[in-house]
């Protein structure tokens, strides 16, 4: 494994930890050849560069004249923590190599400029390099929020091989196996928030938290509930395992002061966001979640809400688990259309197809939804 492969791998350890901050890693190579790594910690904690510098200091290493590799441009603004570029200047490193530019308008080249102004040599990898592409992909949600103002929307679905997600009598648990369920929890853990609809809440009474994968945080829960029908005794209000906290955000279209007060007393944060047809405005929800610093949004809903997201062109990526069985007639994974022409279908690019236990996991990206990644480096 070369230096950049190691640094990208280190950055991936920030998944599920650093939100809403990007997943970043830093490697310091001293003049004597010693290597010190760091990755971004929880929000409000140290960034990757600071962690690597602290590791070097604890080891008594001299970082003056060192070369620094960092997967994302060092920040240049005061946010929850001081600017990382100032720490690198103070450390008197000689060179900083950056994999990709930070899309945050508060940075966006300014971090590199401040390093250069301090006499530090700065190099930026080609946007087509493996490390640059890997860094952008690792932070696709952060790039989406900074550039588009909305999270990266990943829709998770599970079905039989013939596309049935539930029998006609409503039975749906469990179509896929336990390995797929654990894998699905790992994908929940990497998201800033999990979104579902009131139909799923009423039918399944799910918790929609992370239980089958290790995590140090719980993603927030978003409920699309046009008429404020979320039961006050719903399991989604139950305390999280390990004392972890999350917020429950309910988006609604109807106004009912009695229901609103009761749900707020249960701890829900309510947002009135009506659309044109007395339903919640889903596009406005995504914009609001962007303002709430949601990078990746994990959608686990029924076929009706899935269909609405797909019909309105709001989905970026599909995470589909297929079980090796045929179930025949029943509900599909989404309900939109009917279409009149084949060319009006939603075009996808397969990203990966992997076995998970006995099931098949397919990751597919809606064509054209990731163009902002390349545009951000132009």
C-alpha cells in the first residue's frame, strides 16, 4: 500500500464519526522518514492535521521541514475549531500535498493560498488521480451539501429476485437475510440522517436506528408525515442503545395544534412544509436538511414514498438488496408512472454488485447525479 492508499484508507475511518464535517486524513512524513497519521474526529474535535501533529509531538518528532499529505484542503476559517492551515504554518512544515480542493465556500482554495503565502510549498493532485477521486467519493455527501445545498440521497430497498418488497397481505419481514440486515445498518451508520414515511411508521413501527453495526453516534431520523399521524407511542421515540442521542424531525403539511404540541412534548422537531397537493414538499425537505448539515440522507421507506422521491428526481443512488427467492404478486420497491415510453425510465449506472450472505447487494447511481463532483474541481 502506497502513501496515498494508506491516507485514503485512514480517512475512511471517519465514516460515521466526523459528520457534518468531511472525512479527512493526514499523513506527516518527517525529514528523517518517520510517519504520523491522523483522521478527523467528531464535530468539535480535532481535524486530521491536528491529530497527526499531536501524534508527532507525543513521539518527540521534529516536524519542521516535513512533507504533509492531506486528502482535503486544510481549512482556513474558524468554525468549531481553529484553521488547520495555521497549525501547519506554525509547525513549519515544508510541503503540503492536497488530494482535492475543499468545496466549502469558506475555504475553496483559500487554505492552500494561506499556506503558500507563508512560504510553504503546496501541490494539488490532478482531479483525475486515484487519490483525488477517492477523496471526493468518500465525501460525496459533503460535496453535495456544499455545492447543491442538499444531501446526497441514497435510497435503500430490499426485495425478492422478481422485485417484490412485500406480499399482498403486507408481510415483508424478512425477505433478505441477517447478513443483509447488518449490512444495511452499516449504511445507516454512515448517514447523517435516516428518512422514512408515515406509512412505514404505522405499518412496521420501526426504530430505524443503528443496532447491528458499531457506531459512536446515531443518525437523526426524518419522518415525512403530511397529516401528523405519528403515534405518540411509536418506537422511534424510544431511548437509543448506549445512551446515544438523535433528533426526530417530522415534516408535515397539515396544521393541527393539538397534535403538534403532543409530538413536540415527545421530543420531535416539527417543520411545516406543505407542497401543492396537501402533501409535504420533498424538494424543500432536502433543502432544509442541507441547512441542518445533513451530508448523506439514507431513505428507508415504502413503495409510495420511494416512488414520489424517484418521480420528482430527488434520488442520487440506490442501495438494493435482492434475495434469492421469487415471491410473485405483491408490492414493488417503488411506485411511480405509468410511463408511456421506455426511454422515460430512470437511467442508472451500476457501481457495484456484491454477495452479502445469500443475498445480492447492488449499488447503482442515477445517471448524471454526480456531475457536481467533477465540476467542483474545474
